[in-house]
C-alpha cells in the first residue's frame, strides 16, 4: 500500500474486474484465463461509458444502452446478468464515486437512471438476437416444407436435418401446431420455459392457454391466422406454468402452408421476458418511489395528479400539501439520522390516513408531503383528510428516548377536474401551505385565488429584483423636512421607488420586505445611500439627507466602511447625513447590533429613531441608543389634525417632546397634512415636520426649488 489515491484508470480496471467476476457463474469461475481476459476486454469500453455516465450531471442514456448490448455480445443473455450488473453498478457508485465527494442521493438517482437505460439496451440487443434466431428457424422450416417431391428425397432429409438442428438448439422456445392449433412438437427451450415437462403443452390447443391478462386483440389476431387471412402476428402474452407461476413472453406465431397454399402448420416462436419484465418493474418502482420512506415520489405523484385534474366531467380532486414545522431544528440538533427516522414515522402515519379508494400519499422531498383524494365529491373529503393528518401528527414521535413534538402546516386545494393544470394546482397548494405557516403553523388553510395572485405577484417581484437593480429600474424621490420655527426646508428624506416595466411604479411597502427576506436589501440600501449622498452633494451640503436603514443592514459587516467611503467619494461631511432606523429594530438590541450605529454616530452621522412610540421603548433603553433624533410616528399626530385636537394625542406629543429635551434629542413629526396641525405641533415644541401639507415625495429638482424659495 503506497497511500497514493487510485488513478481513474485503476478505478476503471477495478470496476471492470468486479463486473466480470459478478457475471461469471460458479461453473465458469474456473474458466481459462484467456476467456476471463477476453470477457474483461469486451466489457472495458462499456465499463468506461458507465463510469462517465455516473460522473455526468445528466447521465448519458446511450452509455447504459451500450452496456446492456455488451452483455448480450459477451454471451451473458440470462436476466441474472442484468441484475448482477446493476448490483455492481450500485456498489461502485456508493463505494468509489461516493469517496470522490459526490452526494450519495444524487449518485443513487444517477445509478437508477443508468440502470434503466442498461436494461433497455439489454432488452433491445436480446430482441435483435432472438429475431435473428427466429428468422433462421422460419427459413429452415420453410425450406423443409418446400422439399416435397419424390425427386428431392435426399434434399428433403438434409433440409429436415437442418431444421431439426435449429429446432432443438435454439435458445428461443418453439412449438409446431396443427391447423386447429393443437400443439404437436415443442423444443427443449420451450419445455424449460414451462417447467421442464412436455406434457404441459403437447396435445393441447393454443386457444386453451389463456391468461387473465390476455387482451382481446391476441385472440382476434390468432383467429385471423387460423382462417388463413393473416400470415403471422407478434404479441406480448402471459402463460400460467404448471406450478402456478406466470411466464411472460414475446410470442410470434406464423402460418405454414402446403404446396397448394392450404394452412398446414402453425409455428410459434417464444422469447421468455419474465425476468426482464420484473427487472423493469423494479427499476420503475425505484424511479417512482422514495428510497427512505417507500412512498410514491414527486414523479409518480405528478403523474397521478395530472390524471386527476384531467378526469372527465363530474370528477373532482382535493390536494393537501404538508410541510413539517421546525424539521430543520431536529436535523441540526439531533442529526440527520434522527431526522430520517422522524420522516419515516411521519410517512407511516400519513399512509394510515389515506386508505380510501382514490386517496394517495407521496413525499415530494425533504420534509414536504402531499395527500391526494379524487372522486365525484371531494369538498368535504379533503377537509376530513387534512384533519386526519393533523390528528395523526399530534402524537409525539419517540426517537432515542426523546419525545419529539411533530407539527405541520397544510395548504389545501380542491376543485373540479378539467379547469387547471397539475403544475398550477401544486403551486397553489404550496402557496397556501406557506400562508398557513406564516399564520403560526400547526394548521391548515384553504386556497384563495386572490391570496394566490398576491403571492405569485410577490414571487415575480422577488425574482425580478436583482435584474431591476442591475438595469437601473429603481429611482429615488425626496420629501422635504421642514423646520417648524420658520418654515424653511432643512433637509429631505430619500424614498426609493421601483419603475417596473409592466406594473409601473411599485411602492417600497411592496418590495422592501421582499428585499429584506432575500438579502437584496444590502446592495439595494447601499445603492440608495450612494444616490442620496451624491444628491446632497449637488445641493452643496445645504440640505441634510435622511436615508432609511433596514434592520438587516445592521448585520452587514461592511456598513460602516461603505458609508464612510460613500461620504468621502462625494466629498460630503458626515453631519449632512442622517440614517433612520425603526424603533422596533433597536428595542432590546444587543451591543453587537448597536456597535456600527455608535461608530457612525461618533463619525458625525446623525441617527434618527423612526416610528417612535410603536416599539415600546422605555427610558432606560433610550439612553443606551446612539440616536440624536426621535421621529414620532404619524399615528400620534393624526388626532392633532382635528379640531379640537384629541387631548390624549396632545398629551403624548407633549410627553415625547419633554422626554427628548431631557435626553438632548430633537423631535421630527410625520404625517403633517394641515396648517393648523403644523401650528399645534410647533407650539408643542416639535422641531421638524414632514408631510403632504408641505410637499409629496418628488424628484430632487422640486425640493431644490422649495429650498430656493425659502432663501428668497
């Protein structure tokens, strides 16, 4: 052992050797070395293709089909050869490729896909080989039939000998029947297919060998052959062996006529497809079922859902989309093994909830499950199904001595078939599930078209936002901040807007929460700060600019550095900038969160506490915050707009002003809409105001005009 990792060539050689050994039966294990080497050499190109397919992000199906054909070319035509190859392929994917850092689940999915292609290639190659044998049998039979005159006795014997050799030596099952379909002769391969006894077939009519899965088409075709209107037919047919097991075959029956053209014999050529069929069923099961829980997976569920939503008139469907609440916490705290056991237990409980005809449960992936019910009336049935699921989840799951509470959020979609596609239904259920989760979880919600439309719109805005920032679709409007003592413009608040190509101007209340959720608020906030500082510089620093700061930006390690750079690049003093942060973001904040604000305040940047009065601040909390401005929420100034003013709101404003004076802070009020309101706030001691009474948000030029008017 050198400790040096295997090279790709060494790994390929080891895989090819393992595959060759797997294909050799016990009787062939002592085969001559040259035969073993020949087998490995013949399989090497196919082995290389299989390894490349397992490495590829999208496996090449042609590599799998080529490997299946290589098995037939190497003489490994028994179905066990495919099974052993698949086992070898799975082991190689798990043991060798898994050590190269690939995701085991991804490797398993690739191995299943490549295995399915391999089985298809094996079947196609074996079918081609069988057809070649069948053509040889038919030619021999027809040659023997043609030698019927006395002068050709010797030729007849020779032809019959050739036919007998092909008949007895063929791997294809063959029987010869009379014109009434009575079986007269069977070869050894046919006898083996039926369990080793000729008596199961000889003397019986083919029409007696029925099976419950026979299609009516089989017997129509055979009737046409018996009456001479058809020369041959090919079908897939099942037979019942004497021991009760089922034999699946590809059956070709041809009509042989005498010299006068009358039907004389029926020649049946049969290929045993039982193992191949079972293998395909296994591969189909693996491709359509979840490996962990055994439930149908997304692929099979979507097939069923497509059928349900496309059913005929009078049919309906109901869908429950379940997502477990807090599953990530289980995985993070107890490990993925505990998480997997929890998922298996949940799957078992869900299966017990959906046992009625027309009901099914599937796992879409992760901790997401779906339950489907179909029938003429699913309105009440889908609600009952959701309640059964919630009740089933109510009992804690015991894992490693711990009792884990299981909660889930369910989105329900119910409706008539024929109105919506499967993808639309699944998306609606997903949206509704997240609505249930947003409402606190551990509940179910029924789909609402208007809520769906809003969610789809939000999703559209979320996905379009990064490109919008790149393409310059955002712009800034400014609303003046007016000094109440003399009515002059002292500054402006920068308010970002989005000029959407299809929806027009989109307000910040619609896209800021989405930007915060996706993390785009950091680059967007940086852009707003750059534009606002640049604009303040164009005003020659005569007006202070206020920029809103999202709570998410406080955790950005580059906040202080970026702010200092932007001010320096614009040549603007820090005192000309005020950053507004909502009170709710700072109430009870840790020192780690407040540290960047303190640094900015020490630089000279003013910090304003926005929406003051809504975050339940106390006096002690205010004293530790690095703020210089209290910005009173408009809800407290609304009552002052009326005449007479609301005495409670007056007292609140008086109290805030008194508190601010004691702490050395200034007071700004929002939502000023009338002259009387502005006058009352001035008399109460407020310093600055903004609102529609002075100006609505607008372009910077308008604010510049207001400032010039004040100067005059």
